[in-house]
């Protein structure tokens, strides 16, 4: 039986349940959720050797190009990791050139609007180099901060730790959501990857997710992945901190890789291998797999490797 789950399947599953709006009595219709590709693919691409920008383009092209994920006239939400307070060279945030490549590809295939959003302040976006991305490619930058008027409350009917989330309205309004995490060490969960990066789209993460230690945090992240499917995931593994994460500064390695696909579990498992973590070393992977969120066995995936010339 197919274990993978996508946003379209999620929308069908919650139809008729009803989702209460944060601070009001209105109902968010399932159609408000961003619409993904029709199914989660077993293809994962790994592009390596070039610049952060070129690796990103190559990784998405290896999956058939951005037109496989974004249609003309659609509204795209990009969720990078911009939680750190250090510049791009520190590798604690998604590299701005990775985000730039994603924005450009979305624009090139006719996206009506591309929004870069996360629950951080404007200074974090500036430090992370996102202002330059906006200036060059015309995306809309939205530092959401923790304000109640920018979120909606959604239920998590099959959550094991969570029964609801306070989600940014930008996610609910988008047609396509592209999750663009940086792969890095994390003191509590061992690694911060794609599934954990979804925490940038919610406000009740600090009060809830961290209240009972690592085990509870991992289950919350699995529930979050269940509730907020991504259309495409693009993992920045060009440069990684391997100590003192998530905020650094820490010891670095430089794999010069970008990993892309639609399976949130498989992508995280593959990215974790860069730090020599196996699929059983990160508790989150098993929890997410057991909830049907993706594949934990990379032997069941098709991994497409793409070498990128430094002169590309």
C-alpha cells in the first residue's frame, strides 16, 4: 500500500471536517490549502559540484523542471530557513542563492506571485541575504513575526502530539508551497532538515514543541509534516554546520549539494547521510514513516545524481 502523502490527498482527507479560523468563528475551506503535484514521487535528485545557484537549478531540472510543480498564474510560497542571526557564510540559514534560483525558476514558468515568508523579523531576512533576492527577482518578502493577525488555526485530526496548529495565512493562500531548508546540526533533534523547517510557518512552536524534550519535539514535527504538505522540497546542503546547531557558529563541511524531491521523509533521510546518520539514528524519521508521511528506505527511491560544472 502506498505510504506517501501529498497536499492534495490531505485536502481530500480533511474535507468536511471544518477548520476554525484563529480568533474567529469562520471556517477555512479545504480548497484554501496550497495544491501540490498529484502524487508524491519516488524520485530524488542530487546535484553537486557547482555554485549554490547552479546546483539548485540542476536539482530541480533533474526532476523535470519547475513546470512540473508550478503552473502559470499560480501563487507560490517559499519557506526558507532564516532563523539564524549570522550571514550566509555561517551556513545556519538557507543560502540566498538557493532561494534566488527557486524564485527565478518559478517566475520563468509563469508564477503570478512568489512570496518568501517565515515567522522571523525583517532583520533576520536582511542578514540572511533575502532582500537581495527580492530586489533581483521580484519576489515578495514577508517577515511574519509572531503576530496573531497573520495566522489561522487549523486542526490536526490525526496528530499524535498536536490537535491544532496556528499556521500563517500565506500558506493557506498559496497554490504551491516550496520548502527550502538548510541541512544542519541541531542539538536537540540532531539535525534540522526539511520536516523541521516547517516550524517557520507556525507560531505556537515555542510554547508547544519544546515543552517536553526531544521525543515530544520529534512527534510534533511529524504531526506538523502531516498537517502542512509541501509541493516541492529543495534542501540546501552546499555548506553545513556539523556542530553547535541550529544557530552556530559551528564546524563546517562543504558537500556542495542540493537535494530535491517531494517525499519529506526520504529527502531528510538522504540529507542526514551527509553527517553519517542512518535512518534509525534520527527518531523523527521512524515517527514520520509510521504516520505514512514518506519512505524511510532509500533503496525504494530512485536517486538521480547530477554533476554540475563549476563553470556552469
